């Protein structure tokens, strides 16, 4: 009996010892996993910080070169009264102010956020960089200065409000009272009743000149 009891105690001790070793092994693995995880997180933070620095540096460089690389060339007048830009129109997204060679601009580097152009009428001047992004999406931009009559402004607003992929805003520095712009194209119209207004809309709203056809005209900037 004593021998059997001693054998049982020895077996129990052996099992306990085995369980203890297994538990210690699990604890060592858990510590190792924590160490590895901490190392990975720390490395990720370092890499992420470096990436952010590089990204910010890139943004600064991009912003600094906006004016130089945005657009170059000149307008060529068409028999239909539409001026077409011949030359380069950059399409880089930039965060700085762009010095466009034409006003209103018909293309070039622009802000990453487009100006809403789903028949949006803005009572105040908008930023060129956001409006140009709307042109890239296939919108027609109606602009006017203080020489435009109140009746024309009202009629133009009604036209825009009923036309998706169009927008309207005042533009005091433009040379003519009423101007229409699309990506790479621009013309003047005499009044809101000028038949060339409807022709321009028909041709250039989501027209073949559109760099990004079907891109959104909502969900952007609303002044």
C-alpha cells in the first residue's frame, strides 16, 4: 500500500511539475509577444513620423511651385466665339495659391477640394483653385462683374440652378460683364438671353473636354 501511495504521489508531483513548466512556457511566450508588439508599434510610429515629415515636405514643395507649373500657352479664338486654350494645363492637386495666366482660369493646378457645382450659385467671389477643380469634373462656370445688369444676373442664376454640373459666382476682375468657362474653353456672351449661352452649356457641360467625366459635383466645398 505504501508503495502504491508513494507511486501516486510521485505521479501527481510529476503532473504538477509538468503543468508548472507549461505555465512558465506560456508566460515566456506572452512576454515575448508583448516585446515584439511593442517593438513593431514603436517602429511604426517612427516610420509614420518620417512619412508625415516627407509628406509635409512634399506639400510645401508642391505649393511653392504652383505658379510655375500650373499652365502655359495662350487662347486661340474660334469662329464660333469660343476661345480655346492651346498649351499646358496642369492637373496637380496643390494646397497653395495658384497664379493662373488667364482670368477666370480655365484649367491648371488646383486645390484637392472641388467647389460644389450641382447648379450652385454663389453670391460672393470663390477661390479660383476650387472652381478649377469643378471645371476638371466637367462643370461650366458662369462669372460676371459689376457691369452685368441685375436682370441678367437673376436670369443666369436661374439657368445655373436648373443645370447640374454648373456653377456661378461674381468675378470683378474679368474683362467682360458675363463670361462662361469650361476646362480649356471660354467665351463672352452679351446677355442672359444670348443664344450662345445655351450653345456653350450644351457643348461643354460634361463635354468631351472634361478630364474627369462623371466625377462628383457635390460633396465638395460650399464656399
